[in-house]
C-alpha cells in the first residue's frame, strides 16, 4: 500500500482538478487530461501491464518526455514575453531530441534514460528559478503570492525536479547492481517527490477555484 | 565494493536533501521578499496619502488665514471708515435745511446698513466667530442674513441635543455649508436651500438640500466638479463621510455624517486657529 502512495496522491490531485475544473483558467485546465494520463499510466504500471522485455523502463522514458513537454509548456505559458517563450521552445526541442538520441543511441530503449532525465529535471529547475526571478522583478504590488496558484504549481514542479536529479544521477550505477539499499531509496524518493508535487498542484487548483469564486462574487456585487 | 555503494547511496540522500533544502530556501526567499515588497508598497501608499492629507491641511490653513485677513480688513478698516463717514454726515446734517437733512439721514441709514452687512460678512469669513458662537448660532445668523437679502430662501432645522463638535470640525462644516450655498447660487439657480443638523449620541448628520437644476452624477468624477470635490475632501479631513446625490432637474443633496466620539489627531492638534 505504502509503495504505491504516490499513486494515491496523483489520484487525489486528479479529483481536485476535476472538481475545480470549471473555475480553472486556461493554463490550469490542461492539467486535467495530463493528470488523467498520469493516473492511467501509473495504474498500468502498478498492475505490471507495461512490462515489456521484463522492464517498464521504455514506458518511463516516454512518460518522462511527455512530462517534460507538459511542464515546460505550462511554465512558459505563465510568462507573457513571446521571445522568452520561443527560446524555451527551442531548448525544449533540444532536450526532447537529446532524450530520443539517448533512447536510441546511448542508453537504449529498454534501459532507463537517466542522462536525458537529469537534463530534463535540470531544465525544469532552471525554468522555475527563472520564473521566480521574473516574478520578483515584475511582481504586481497587489499580488498575494501565498494565494497565487502558479506559485504553488511551480513550487511543486521545482521540488519534484530537485528530488529526482540526484536519484537519476546514481540510478544507472546502482539500480542495475540490484542494491537493496538503493531499492529502498528508489521507493522513498519518488514517493516524496510525488507527494510534494501533487499536494502543491492540488493547493494551486484550490486557490485558483477560490480566486475565480471571489472574482465572480465581486462581479455580482 | 559494498562500502562504495553505501557511500553512493549516502551521496544520493545527502545530495537530494541539499537540493530539496535549496528548493525550500528559494521558496522561502520568494515569500519573504514578496512580503517585504508588499510592506514597502503599503508604506509608500500610506506616505502618499499622508502627504495628500498634509497638502490639503496646508491649503485649508492658508485659505483660512486669507479669509481671516480679509475679515479683519473689512471689520477694522472699511467698516471704521464707513462709521467715520456716517459720523461726519451726522455732523453735516445739523447745519442743513429740513429737505437736505432727510437726504443726509437716508444716506446715513444706507451707510449703517452697509456697515451691518460688512460686519456680518466679516463674521462669516472669520473663524473666530464660529469658535466663540458655535456652529448652530453662526448658521442661524448666516441664514438670517441670507434670507434678509432675499437671494434665496434658506431654512435651517436642528434636531437632538446640541453638543460641541470641536472648533475645527465646526469650522470645516461651516465652510462646507458656504461651498454648498455658493454652488446653489452660482450654478444651480435654486430658490430654496434647506439645512438640517441631527445631533445623535454617536452620530452627527448634516444634510444640505437645494431645489436647483441639479447635475449629472458623473460630474463628481470629472475635474469640473472641483467645488463638490472640495466638499468631499474637507469632510474627509475631519473624518466625516460625504455623500452627494443629484440628477438633472431634481436638485442636489449632500449628506455628511461623522462620529463625534472619534477624535481625529489634527482636531486636537496644534492648529488652533485653522481647520488643519
């Protein structure tokens, strides 16, 4: 049960997103199909339906590419500068291209593409930091950051990316040695990372819902 | 080899913990920074509003000083000269025939009327009379003077047990009345002007109504209604709220309410001879 703790958080986040969907803005609305995909994917993983050649690494690799595309698009959509978004798009294209190169030529299709994943999570970390830098410099005087949904969503992505960087750095070396201690670590880190990410995403959905409600209340006054 | 594996695991744990702490630091920094920025913005806003308040106070102080100076000049100079002219005419009249005496006496009466009017005008301009006589008495004198002139029909009603609102508040309320009266005469072409004062235990209300041509409510937002904005600003200066209602053809009503128990700092402040 505890091994699959992250799945329950994904499920929880999905339901929060579903319940608040009508009040979410355009940037957050795309989380619903994404979370639906994540829930289905993780369920298939738990049920071992994704095993192929005794591994689900191939599936993980593809899922991490979808994840990086989605989160990068989400973070860049929070920025209004077209030039910046274009640059982010180019970097994303390079990372995705490298991920496929890693999958086909470097680490292989049935092995975890940890090199690509380290780059993916590093890129997410940098993007979130840039977003925060931009938020600090161009912050609206009336902005209450504690109740600002994009802040919580990006905080979740930041912790998620940071938690996975060192894990993936050591993964190739440790996992294929079948080290028991690393197996424990492989259980704990993704659980903690998912717990933080999906909790903060849920907080973001709830704040978005509250914000939309308060705007409606002001309009009806 | 096992030792080395454990070292790597420790490295992964420590590394992950460190980067997670870094994440916590980034988030905390952002929160603290934003809090500080909000605080600064609030302080800036407060400074701006306090500056505006001071500016308004100074403006009104200067205005009061000018009005007081004019009032003194009227009282001490012009009325004195007129009194001297009246006295001289009296002396001159003694040596004239009956026909001329009547003419001189008529002129003396006219001068006496002018002196009386100038004295009343001087009283309405000076803050000293309000501090001595109080708001209600001053308004009564003013109403009598206006009604006597016949330019407008002014009615004044006072309800409740009268109490002193403080020298400066009463002066500001009197100046608001003057501004409203000026508007009614100058722009509204009103025939009737009604003033009602309600003295309640925790609330003082002043209602000013006229039956003039009225104006579009949008005028309050425009630069054109500077007199009306003056009323709102003056009211704010004594901690009162002013609501102005009007529409074309239905006159204008100004409702001022203030809590007499709440003492604004400047009311007990150092400016004893001005509203500021």
